[in-house]
């Protein structure tokens, strides 16, 4: 997917995917897929795809919602928080955000 946000072109094909999560089954109204990406210039973004009952759902007319997709730019710290919230494996988090995490 390619989307322009705040004058920047975000492209899931050109960017590196760091991690992805999926909830439910494709076609379900509550299905949700998210993937964290980083561009060659170091900009982070989340690609999301979801059914009508998710935050990605959108109205197709006055009364009917359908699924939708969206790219949301995030800061590096927000990207780390997304990884933590979605329980991405520690090795991936340390590889990508090693300077932002430390041993307990």
C-alpha cells in the first residue's frame, strides 16, 4: 500500500517490515492486521487492515461499514511502545530499539 501522509509517501513494499500481528480471521468483522515498518530514511509507520468493527472500518454509505486500510506514521518511541503492547519478541525489540531498552 502507498499512502501520502503529511507530504510524505509511505510505501509498504519499499519499507522494511519490523513486526506484524494479526487478530481474528480475514473476512471477520473484527479481523485486524497491523505491521510496523521503517522507511529507508528512518521513518516509522504502522500499516493497518481491519474489518468493519475495528478502528480501520469505514462507512461505505450512511448506514453500512466496511473494512479498511490505513497507514499511520509513528515516532520511534511510539513504535517501541507498539512492539511492547503487541508482545513482539525481545530479540526483535533489542535489534531495532537497542538504544531505547536496557536490562532490568
